[in-house]
C-alpha cells in the first residue's frame, strides 16, 4: 500500500487498514458461525431453521471485540499502571497538595499509563461481552432447550471464558504487534497461520471449558442444573464445541489483525510522477518526523526505510538519500540513531553511567550484576524490533555510501563517525546489562610496530560474570539486540576494512570513525578499543 500524493496524508494508511480489517474479519466469523451452528443444533431436538437474531448477536459483539483489539494493539511495548500503584496515586492525589505532588513529567507519564490500563480493562470487558453473546447465540436456547435459566447458565459460562481470554491476552503481551522478518502477501500469511491459530484455540478452549465448569459449580448463582444426567452431559458436549468455535473466531481475528497491520507500506510517491523526480523522500521523512513515536505509522515508516536501505529493489529511493546537499541523509541517520541513543542513555542511567560520576562508572563496569535496574529501564529492551531496524538501516546506508555516495555526504557530514560511535556505545551498554565487562587495555597491547596484529590471550579480554540477569525473557532480548548491533558494526567494518586498516596504521582510525564527544555509555577509550576488536574480527 503506497501513500498517494496530493491531499492524502500518511495517516490514511492506518485508517484504511483498520476499515479493511473490520470488513475482512467478518468473513471468518460468518463462516465459523455457519459451520458450527447447524452442527450444534443437530445434536439436540431444536427446530430445523435458525432465526436471524443469533447470527446478528454473534457478529455484532464480535465486531466490538475486534474494534477493542485494535485499540490496545501497539508495536511499542506499553507499561500500564500496576494494581498496587493505582490506589497509592489516588490517595496521593486526594491528600497531598498539588505543589508537593511531584513534577509534571511524572504526572504526564502516569496519565499515559492510566490510559493504557483503562484500555486493557475495556478489552477484557469487551471479551467477556463477546463471550457471553457468542455462547448464547451458538449454544443457547436453540441448541439446548428454551428457557431463561439455560440461556443464563450458558451466557455466564461464555462471560467467564471471555474474561479468561482477555486476561490471558493482556498478561501474555499478545497485544504487542510483532512484524514478520519476511514480508509475504497478506492472503498467504493468513493462510499459513490458520493451523497454529486452530491449535492455540483448541488448547485455550479446553482449559477455559474446564475452568468455567469448575467456577460454575463454585460460584453462587441461580442458574443451577435441574435436569437428568444425560441432558447434563449433552450440554457439556455442546458447550465444549461452542467454546472451541468461539476461541477459534478470536484467534483468527487476532491473526488477521496482526497480518494486516504489520504489512509493509511504501511511503513514496508513484515512480515516474513529478514528486518522485523532485522530492521522493518527503513522504517517508514526514511519516518519521511528524508521527507519534509510539504509533504504528512510525513503525511502518521505519520498516519501509530499513527495507529500502537493505534491498536492491527500490534503488532510486535509496539514491535520493545521497543528494548533493546531504540534508536527507543527515535527517535519516539522525532519525535512526535517536532510538539507539535513547536506549544507551537509559541503560546508562540505570547502571549508574553519568558524566558526574566517573568512579561510579568504573565500579559499575567492573561489577554489573550488583546494579538493580528499575522496571522502566528494563522495559527499554522490549522494543527490539525498532532497535533492529535502526541498527540495520544505519549500517546498510553507511556500507552503501562507499559506492553510492557520489558527493561524499556521509563522510563530510560526520555521519560515519556518529553511526559507529552510537552503535558501539549502545553495544557496551547492552553487554554491561547482560553481565559482561570489558577490561580496558593500552593501545600498545593491541598494536605492534608493523600495525595491527593478534594480541595475547589476555588483551581485550571480555569476562562474563554470572548473575541474576543471565536468564529470563529480558536477558534474551538483550542478547538479541547485542547480536544485531554486532552484525551491523561488522557490516560497516567489512565495507571499509581497507580504509580502517590504513587509518589504524597512520593513527587516523579514531579521528575518522569515532566522535570527539563523550560517548553515551562508557568512555572514548573503550569505544576505540572495541572498534579495534571488530577490525581484528575478535569481537564476540
């Protein structure tokens, strides 16, 4: 999907995707209802024809579920308000004066997190309502027998399984949009995900069926069973089939939502148009600069930028970055380095890396596992896909600039040094978080009189200390980010290997490939040593 020129704005990309998602999600929902409703009705002595109201009830509440699913979905990991923090902040708001309640940034952050929590509550409520309506329409009076008590009992179980699905969806962070590594056509991606969605629906529906049956016996309610054992087992069989149909409908909706919203958008004017000849990067840069940092639009723009820089399909778009003035190239590099700089600085704050405390920095680098990071610093690692795109983009652009940069804007603007310095600083911060420490060695231990040579086994040694942060999903994200950063640095070093070797012999390596400013994490000596390790192909 491309962003057309003229009055159309990039925001229409999200609106069109949302509308197409609402339209397409009704197709599998209708098919599931059409297949399972006659089958469930055949298990009982219900009337042969099916009225229209169960289908309308099923589809309308499922539409509510699908809409709220788009409300909570986000490519950026969001942090809601914890259940223990909410009453504390409310008491603080009621009894503490506004002048002593804290700064405005903290209040703004709390409001944003409170909105996230309210959206999660809305989704759980919509899931419960959708489960109630779906259970009544599929397994209600038409399948089991007329009567308010039967409808109430089935609806209560549907309400319970809907609540369980909503809570499971929230706590498992399935609302975070994960972009596929390989972009395929939407129909093919949806078709390939149907078997896994069916397996997950079967597992979840089985667990939800058992829990709802147990809760229905424990909770006090007027919808008690008052009929023969045979009819009791018939109702259990019918509800087990209906719960699987409901969960399958939810899982397919989730899968379709992910497929449609993570599809690549091309932020460029049509090839051959006047805009493509004059300013082909304006659509992409406006989407990157003017959109919300946590919005789906910005993530789609970063994905498009990464694919343009890495692939040789739209070379005319990548060539536009190296225009003579160099403004487009500097803007793209700055936009991609900003998230990496934010990651390095936030991890540096959590690990005690500050310009005012050099002694503390040395202590933190020698004993990283003793640091206790706050949750807001750890959650920075969950934004892996954005860091991967930014790192791969700057590495690909820097490597391509060796042959495609006819005006030398990458080198003259200082972008090469900024890219290498930021990547290495970010790598040092992530490695420090994982529990690795780098022993700073003198340059004489790494360099011989004839140039660069293999150092001794102890030179540039990287010690890995065991700690509590070596396991768990957070540390796995840190390892993944570190791998992407290393590959990106090696891509640059491989492209400019001869130039870097010549610069190392003439003592120009530091001047050409590192900035003179203080790094975001570590020291400039650490950056230079790390760069030499990459040049020796010994950085692991």
